[in-house]
C-alpha cells in the first residue's frame, strides 16, 4: 500500500495517499482535512439542526412573524410553514456534495409539529446519511396589525353625507365597499398598516374609520369620483410620536350631490322636467318633454334649485294611443285610463305599442326605456 508519510494528528496513524488533504468544495481550506477518514467521520455532522424551533403565529389573522416583522402567508394550516422554517434553520456541511433530503411532518398536537428529516450526501467520496428530528412549536400571539384593530386605532375618518338629503342604502353600501376595496388593494402591495377600523351608520350617513390618512384620502376621492359630490378635510392634533413629531387625525367630510341619477327634477326654468343622468362634475340630464340634453354647474358646491318630481323607477308601462304630430302623442293615463296628450320627446319610438310614463304633479311624461 502506498504511504503518504503524513500522520493523523489525532490518532497518530499514518494517512494513506488517497486520504491526503483535499480542498473543500467551497474552495477554502478545511482544518479537519488533515485528519484520517476514521477520525474525520467520528465527529462529522452532515446536518446542523436546532433542538427546537418556535413559529410565532397571529391567532386572529394567521400572519407569521419572520425576522422583525409580521408576514401574511395565507396558510390554512401551518405544516408548510413549519417545513419552510426548518429548511431555513438547517445547515448542511459546506463540503457535502450531491445532497438530497426529504421531510415527513408529524402533527403531535394542535401546536406542535415534529419534523422528521432524512439527509444524504457525499463527503470524501464516501456516501453518508443522517436523520434529524426537529420539534416545531406554534406560538399563537397577536400581531401588531390585529392589536391596533382590537384597540380601535385609526388615523382618519371618512364621513359620507348628502346635500339636503340622506344617502341612500345603495350609496351607503357602495361607500363601504369602496373603503374595503382600497384597503384590499394596499394590502395586496404588502402594506400591513392598511385596515378598516370601524364602520358606523348614524341617521345622517356613514362614518368609516381607517388606519392611515393616506387611505382616508384615497377612499374619499374614490367615493366622490364614483358617486359624485365633493369633500373637505380637517386635521386635529391628537398626540406626538416618540420622535416629537406631531400626529394628526384627519376627517374627510364628503357631501354627495343633492340629486341622484334616475331622479326626475323640475329646474323651474320653463322647459319642463329633467331626468338626471349623471352627477359627476356638473349635473347632466335629459329633458323629458323634448329629449334635449340638460347640464347645470354646481356653483359653490350647491346643486341648482329644483323640485323633485319622482324617479324613473316609478315609471309605469302604458298604451301609446296615437302620434298626433312632431311634438305630441296620446297615451292612456296609467291610473284613470283616460287618453291624454303629452309631449313627444325625440327618444320615443313611435312604432311601439307601449311606452313608460311617469305621472307626477306636473302631469305625464314619457321616460326613456333604457333608464
């Protein structure tokens, strides 16, 4: 047998040529490479594993604490989380080659998962295997976000009101939906400080408390963009933070338009009722007597003075008796069944057998079918 002339510093045996010092896989000198194979493998560990791993989980939202922050993982159970945590905690010897491993989780109880991991690799051209068992303890706590929600923390309030009326149920529901949609969008970007703290519905409208002033601004803008109207903001100093910076709460006061799409109003300008089409920006509508477009500006945030006559939802189908001329038709009154002559708007289909009409204090008017 060929001899190297080198001796193992631990056992004193001569090291054969095939066990001469080898460079590590990482390209660095291994201080244990001077040992013979027997002494080297006597204390060799393929895997460095912790005795126990604790996973901090929020009992309310399921977020997992990693590093110095809470992370939303969307897990239905924590087996996969335990596998990930064990994977990150285990260390494989730097000189090991062709490493493979598999793990079998064992659910001991609700809060304990025992991870059975089997590793294999090649060291000094010698196949080695090692089994490790790492208990994973699930520690259920409350994350900072859920703690703030439970404590009623908020930075701004969005107040939804309407000009000379109460917001409808549809408007109130849509305002609440918009608030949650804005929060969901911000959460999707990883913002864990985004949440709706509380929604209340006093008689005059809706109050929505949210976690940041940025969210309050976005919610107010989105509501007025979609439902019309305007909003103002008012700051209130509440405290100072640890750095001495002033902390403000902001109230965003929304005033929805006086009239809603679908309402029929009389601007009292002599040209007859108007079916309101849009309240975004200026009030836009259609004259029921002619079909001509109508538009009025909201000067000083006030809608034009007008009387409410009803809604297109109140319209009823009735018989179109005759077309008298370019400006008039005869229809049956839906209540008395008398034939009455009413204005003929340009959207009326003269070939139709029936039309939708709205009866109000000013008489009868044909309402567009698509309304």
